[in-house]
């Protein structure tokens, strides 16, 4: 059980560190802080390219893995507590 807890913690740290640059790489959609930094001046074509779709998939996958680790750590804590 200790190995699973340590593995979850390692995966949690890695996915947390990976999520930060992934979220920051997304293109601003306007109407928020992205307008403040010049993101509102881009033309709104509305279509997303292959790279942006792949970035979305990777970001969502990272968030799902992060969430699973949080739930597993909570369950491990409940069993050991």
C-alpha cells in the first residue's frame, strides 16, 4: 500500500508540473485577462488546428490523471487512517 501511495504522489507532482505549461500554451479566447495582455486583438477564426486539438487532448488527459491520483490518495488515506 505504501508503494501505491508513493507512486500516486510522484504522478501527482509530475502531472501538476506538466499542467502549468500546458494551460499556459493555450490560445486566449478573449473576454478576460487574455485581453489585458493583448490576446483580444487576434482574429477570431473559430477553427482550431491539429496542434491545438492535440494540446487540448493532452491537457484534458493530464487533468484526468491528476484527478484520479487525488481520489486514489484520498482512498488510501481513508483505508490507512
